[in-house]
C-alpha cells in the first residue's frame, strides 16, 4: 500500500516537473524570438538551459517508476 502510494507520488512529481520545464521552454523561446533588450536575450538563453534541465533530469526517473508500477500490477 505505502509502496504504491510512493510510486504514484514520484510519478506525479516528475510529470509535473517535466510539464513545467516544457512550458518554460516555450516561454523562453518566445523571449528569444522577440526580445525587448539585448540583456533579456542573455537571460532567456540562461533560462532555456535551466528549463532543459527540468526535462532531462526528471523524465528518466518518471520512465523508471512507470515501469516499476507496471511490474507491480
């Protein structure tokens, strides 16, 4: 019971992080395409790299726990 709850909690958290990273990438891409100042472009590039981290890091964890969930069922 507790193990299933933990798996679903990790799945939810990693999925939310991945979705948040994807939304942030689109918002940052819009800032790069239509910047107001040169300084904003540098900030947007930095934010883009951080956003990719919110996809690259939690997504493999999500896949692993999803496979684990399927094994337990």
